[in-house]
């Protein structure tokens, strides 16, 4: 069993920044990748960014150039630095862990609200 705990969400003004963290613990064997998705009210979950065990990164077009994903291997933690935030970035943000085999694990989510 893998546990993922997100933190760092909150209320921020448009144009502001936040950094989300996601710490993994439990029965972690081999991690292929970790990443972030989000879900806004009334919308489907949207994939945002992934970082692989080789440190390859990929981003959704909606956040490319504004969000940066990174990780701390020693801490089994993945981060999402979010800059130039917009009201449409308001959502619950979830991190996930993709092992080399088996199903993805998901965190419980952290709320990000972008509003003046």
C-alpha cells in the first residue's frame, strides 16, 4: 500500500505562485513516474505534468511554461511549482505515483483557489 500526501494548496491572487508537495510513503518498490492532475468543479480530471525516474518531464499545454515539476528522490517527494496563476487554475490538485508494474496510487488532493 502506497500513501501519497499533498500539501501546499491555498488561496492566491491572480499572477501569484504556489508550490505543491506530495510525499510518498508505504510499500514503495520501484517508481516509474510521479505526476500531478487536477479537477475543477463540474469538469473532468485533467492531467498536468509527469516526471519519470530518468527525470524526463512532460506538461499539458495549459500549464507549459508556467508550472514546473521536480522531485527529491531521497524524500520520495514530488513538487509542482506553479507561477503566473490564473482563476482558471482553481481546482483540487492530485498527485499520483506510477510504479513499474501495477496500478497508480493517488493522493487525497489539495485545494488551490486563484481569486482576487
